[in-house]
C-alpha cells in the first residue's frame, strides 16, 4: 500500500502527494477527474509546489529585513498553509499536500490533521 493510499481513500480527497526539495512534485496519488485529465492533475500539483515556493521566498525576504536589528525571530521554514475557494480545499504541511472537495470533508483542520498523522 502506497504512502498516500489512505489519504486518497478518505471521502472528498482526490489528490495527495509530496513536494520535493527542489520545489517539484516528487510523487502523488489521485483519483477521479485528476486521474483521467492529466492537464488538470498537473496544474493542481504544480499549484501546491508554486505557492509553497512563493511563501518560502516571502518568508526569506521578511527574515532578511527583520534580522538586521535586534529581532531574531523567523518566518522560516514554511511549515504549513491552506487555501479554500469555490468547491475545493488544499492543505499543505511540510512537504505533503492534499486536495479535496470542500463539501465532502469535515473541515480544513481535518485535512491538516490527516497530513500530520500520516507523515513520516
């Protein structure tokens, strides 16, 4: 059984995967439209990787400005983020991501807990 099989088996979840250290999608599992439509699946995976990379870049920039003075707090590393819009929800925690239909999951917090519990 693959690492993401249990996540994919959850109601509403149709894609789960891992973002590699270089920002590319290292691996993923999907079902439904995203299995049949490779373009849609590719766009969804790369969206997760691109936003994670952008947030890391923004955090690095903020840290560079803040740490010039006495403030030594940091925004890095990016640990997690989530997005809900229209009918879909995305949760990213560490290098793992899940994309689901909003109406079929309990909450975005549920997705975050699943990622946390399933992690290595």
